[in-house]
C-alpha cells in the first residue's frame, strides 16, 4: 500500500482538510477521499506521494452516487 498526502481547499489559500490516506492505487485513494470527506463543486484537491510533485484537481460537481467529479486543475469539464 502507498501513502498519499492530500489537501482539500475551498478557495485559494484556504485548506479545509489535509492529511494522509493509504491505498493500493492512486485512483482508489482519490475515490476513498471522496467517500470520506464532504466535497463541493469549486473545491480543489492536491494529492501525491513523497518525492513527487502533487497532482491538482478541481471538483466540478457530483454524479448520481454522490461521488465528486474531479478534473485536472486548469481544465474545463466536458
């Protein structure tokens, strides 16, 4: 299992929650965070492993299951 460091922000410079999550894969870590932490459209996620720059995502909404829809930061949703 890998340990991923994350930070969820509601706006620039306003980290709402940060910590670590353990998961077998990067995708599973992102899904797990969406299940455990309330996320709204407009929130941002930074997540990564030690030694590498974090990936940055923006929440653009949720699907019917309530899971957040993340897109890479700086990209528009389709």
